[in-house]
């Protein structure tokens, strides 16, 4: 840990004092941390905050991701996952039997979390998912069912001609315990207009998340970064999540999602010089890796009321995710088993990991693995004979 004179020399003296005293940082101070040239000083502050909260415990979950379809009515410019309809090359929609088969494909050791997310499909209706969720809970009653971004919840409400609250109530009755947290992107309206003009606003994201929390549904929350946003946009986004958490208290974990700059319209525009070259994403691969660590560190420092910060190894890559454990992150997500959204945009990480591999990632960095469920309830360590 660096000392106070080092932080004072960086212009971070007051921020250092606030972190040491457990005081809340302002959006402007978050912006200052993003702009600080000494990423290791920022990381050391975040590591201090992480250890104060979690010690050296690092969490992971034995989970199964199920992307049910990539057919979507939205046209987000950063997305390589979506397709217009079933006839477009690469389009897919799983039937109920295929989804259930994936949930059962667990080597006899049931997943602690089943994670279901897809596009805003034009014809799949809410009743189809209610039936699916009841079947999933009947087959795997102990698994926490985590599903849908708030954008999907809004989409269902439009389809059904009802409120988002009514959608959430129906899904909760069918077995839903938690929302995934995706769809936040960047809340700044001008940026949102450029990257996802058809998606719900940042204000609607926060409103719907609050509705879920008031109904007793937990959720994660997220930020898509490394595209055309500014440091101020990032800091204000994080503080908006913090403000919502003060109000409704249901965010369990924050997920920084690094923009995958391949196979999508936004990546093409950036490479052709059609966007602002001064934005944070115009970095070398090495500098981009450091920027991802910086985002995790600043998130830990600003989000004083959100318990967990995820180093999502699918998007970050294994090595950066491991480094992130010393920059404020305390969770690696999980076994995943199958993930399409990040990989279709160019993510290079594996499609799955075993529990043994995740535990080795954690212990290899000097941390203590803690097996959890989607709600961060601690579970027993790997059982005898368990291979995944």
C-alpha cells in the first residue's frame, strides 16, 4: 500500500483520506481516479477497500449459461450477437426441450445457478418463459434461477400490454429469483443514442431494477465500457447505480463489461475513423488491459453500497481477471459452460471452466476460493468425485 505523501503528489490526497476513513467519494473524484496516470496507486486503494470488505475470499459459482435466442428487435451497434430473424445466418432459437437438456447436462452435480438470457425476441411470449421456468424449477429445485436483462423485462411488458411490475410478478411466481443485470450499457443519453438508440433509457433501467428489488427479486448491475464514453460518463454511471442502490438495495454484484471490438457496427465505425479517436477505447491491447483493471478499481471505490465486484473472465480473459482480484474484484463468475454473447463479439476466453480450474485461478493469486450460489450464499466446497 502506498503512503499518503505518494497520493498527495498524485493529487489524490483527499481521496486517499476518504478511502481510509470509509467516506463516500463523489462523481468528480471518480473521474479524477479514472484520469490518474498511476493505475497501481488506484488499484492499491481499491484492494484496500476489497480486503476491508471480503478479506482474501474470492467467490465463484457452478453455473450454466443458456442463451435461448439471438433474434432481437433492437439494433444495438455494439452487439455481434443479435440477428434480425430466424432466416439470417447464425440465427438460433432453442426450444423448451433444448433449454431443459442444457440445464440437466451437469455430470450429476446440479448447477447452483441457471442463467438464462437472450435477445428481445419478436414472437416468444411471456407465457412460454413462465412454462419454461416452472419446468426448470421442477427439474432443478435447488438452483437459483437468474434470467433476463431489464431490457427484456421492458420488451415483455410491451408485448403483453402491461407494466414491468406485472411481468416481474408473473416471472417471480414461475420461479425467477434474480435478474442478470445486463442492458445498462452507459447511462449518458448522448452516448446511448450513438450505441443503442432503440434500447430503454438509463432512467428506465434504474426504474425497472428498482421495481424488481421492491418485489424481492435481486439483480446484478453492469456497465459497458471502452467504446465512445468519457471518464465522466463512467463515473456518473457508477454513481447512478449507487444512488439506486441507496433507494432499493437489491444490487448484489456489479459487472464491468469490456466492449468487444470485433464483428459489430460500432467496432467497424471506430476502425474506419467514424468516431471520436480521443475516447478511452482507442488504446493498444496492453493499455486496454490496464484500463479494464482501472474500471474495476474505480468501481470498487465508488460503489460503497454494492457488495461484490465481478471480474468476468469471459470478457476480460483469464489473466486480466486474475490480476483484477488485486484491483478490487472479489468474484470471477463461474463455470459458465456455454456463452455466446461475448464470444460472437470476439471474446477469446474459453467457453467453460471446471471448478478445479476456477479454484486454481484463485489460489494461484494468493486468494481463498469460496463456492457460492447466484445470491452469494456460501456453498460447500467441491465434493468427492466431482469433476466440474
